[in-house]
């Protein structure tokens, strides 16, 4: 157990350091995370105004945001790391979400990762809505994603940073719902 916590903290630190590249192009993250990622929170002064009623939901939200940010930055390797962390969050109760995370982990194709992220969003949205206990998160939508079919995502910030197009259409989208307690 201690080894897993150490490995998780080390992975989070590596992700954090890797995401500190070009501050003008890459989006940072800020959120209220579970206890096992307190080290990350302490190294980041900006924490989003959202908490969840259980530790698993908080960790899933944190890992989901890491995937979203990696997609905004069009960084397939970062998506792989965050998806691996998300897959570790689940035992048997959410096999479908876990299998989506594993599929993201298993591909380096950023467009395939974006498609899987859209499907993942549909599955985790009810979890986030049911377990948010404080603060606000934002359901956002890009009408141009997936050949005009559109795509949703959940963000910890109100500002649009499109995970489906990255820099190509960074600000394409709108907030369709504010989810809060």
C-alpha cells in the first residue's frame, strides 16, 4: 500500500513537472483533490472551488481533468499517464469507465484519445453531478467537434479550453451548465 501511494505521488509530480513547459500555451489545473494527491496540491497555489463527497470521486475528477488538460495541450503521452492513473482508481464497480481509461492508455493516437474522452465524459458526468459536495464545475460543449456532431466535457474552470481541437480552436465552445452544490 505504501509503495502504491509513493508511486502515485511520484507519477503526479512527474505529470506536474512535464506540464510546466510553455506557460503561455499549456493550461494548468486547479481543483480540490483527494488526500493521496496532497503533495500536488501543496505545490500548486491555485485550487479550484470544487469538492466531492467521497475520495474516489475526487480522484476520478482530478484524473479526468489531467486527461482534459493533456488533450487541450495535444499531448498524447500525458493523456496516457493520466488515463493510467484513472484506470487505477477503479476496482470492479465501474468496469466500463476503467476500460475506457485503459483504451486511452493503450493508444498514442490523439484523435482516438479525444473520441474516447467524449465517451468517458458521458459516463463520468452523472458521478460528478451526484457527488459534488461544494463549489462548481462546468459542463462545456464544442459544436464543431466530431464532424459537427459536437462534444461535451466537464471542466474545473469556466474559461473554455477545448480538448477536442487544442490550439487549433482553443476557445471554441460554451458553458452549457454550471454544476454546483
